[in-house]
């Protein structure tokens, strides 16, 4: 199979990033799962799992074939492929699956099995459910959830706010808000918005990358126990007065030998996709505050945003505990999220 079946609306709906949760009766809220988006299709017995850009994913997650086999012919679901380890989602484990060797994939499918979490129903036994409003599609999805894992959904904005504030503890990526009154909109952001809980962190500037005579990005560090300084990521989008300021501040501080033995900025990385990783190390004397949306293992997932210099902050105060908050009693769990929607009568689910 080279493309989604003719009855499958494709590409999947997208979400517009907004600053806060929308209000009103027309909105439904869901956790934003942090994995690979997937449209699971049983096309007359032939199974496929499509990425958002139409690439086949089932060969990388062979353990999910059982999900597709439980769907009737000519059925399709929209959802997320995730891997849970030690009670949290593990995006690094997802990346390791994109491997050319089938033997390696099968080994990992046993060691770190994936789950397909469905959050929308597109087709069922040939019926085009995607034409119906979300409120109706959700009822149909819940009726058939014995065949797959179902993502929770609520109309309670207060519940969604609690998710936004605490779901990062278990690796989720924010909250998705969907219009209950609209049909499925392939490739559109009209019916869905997403909210991420952006955070700030004080980091030491440990180096920079150059593009000609310009500072292309700042390399950031945090102190671990003792005197070890770890590279944790980079900023993006340096221009204007900040560009001029950095060209003045950084060259006098050029000096090597301050970073620990961990992952170095210039090392080969699957995240770089072949880009030039040449960088200049500086003495760790300048502290800056950055805004970020996700810390994944030992680095910021995406480029951070520079907010301001912090001359009032000693570099040694820039430690890992800023980005590794402690768990609280009552924090959600992956299993609790996935079980809560199934354990309550439908009339009570919106209050879960």
C-alpha cells in the first residue's frame, strides 16, 4: 500500500499553537501525547500506519499490527504512537525505532513496546464518520474502544488546566483543544488548537555557533552535582541589539576546557541531520534566562528563546533542579490517564 485508502481523509488535522486554553461549551480538551502522530488504517485487511506526512510507520512498530487486525475492514483511526518507560513517555525510545535493520526493530519492539492511543475515529466498517461533528465522533469512538487504547477527553476547563500544569511530569506535551461542533478537517488548523506550558530557566552561556561574522545561536549549560557543567541545548533567533551585544561580549571569553565529559555540542547527533556543528567554547561567566517548552532527558527538545541576561545570578546557581521538578502527591500517571476514561460511565467522563 503506497498511500492512505481513498475514503481516509488525509493529511490529519493540525493544531494552531495558542497562549491559553479557550473557553466555551464548544471546546473539548485532551492531553497532548508526545510521540509520533499516526493514522491507523485497515483497508480491506491490508494494514497501514501513516505518519502526518504520509510515510508508512508500521514496519518500525510491528507490535502494533494487533491493533489494526482488531479493526473491521475499511476502518481508520487518528491517534499517537507512544512508548512508556518507568511511568513516563520516552521520546528518545521512539527515535531509536527509526532504524533500517528489521532485527533491531523487532528486538526493540519487545524491550520497549509501543502503544497506539486513539483520539479520533475517521472510518468504521466503511462508514465515513469523519463528516460528523467531534461530539458525535467521540461517542462512536468510545463505543468501539475495546479494540484500542482511548485517549481521555473532557469538557472541564479546570481539569484541562491541571493537565497543562502537571502532565509534563510524565512526559506529555501540553493540552489539545478541539471544536466539538466541527467535522474532521484534513490538513487544517481550523478545528484544533494546542497549548504548551512554557517555562523559564537560568542557564550559563558555554559557547556559540557562528554564521559568518554573526552569532547564530548560544550554547547553554547547567551545573550538575559538584563542578560538572553539562551542555543542555541552544537558543534560536538572535538579531538586532542582542546580536550586537553578543558580538561584543563573547569573543573576549573564548576558552576551552570547561564542559564535562558528557554529550558535547560538537558531537555527532541524530538531531543535527547533517548540519555543521562547529562551535566556539567560552568561559562560563554569563548567565541568561531562556524560555523553553520541553526538557527531554538531558537536553532541551527544541531551540529555546533568549529572554534576558541575568547579571544578578552566579553561574553556579544554574543547576539541573530548575528543569527537574519534584513529583507531588496526586500527580497524574500514564496508566491513570488511560484508565480513567474507560472506568467511568459516559455521563461522568466530562467530570473526570
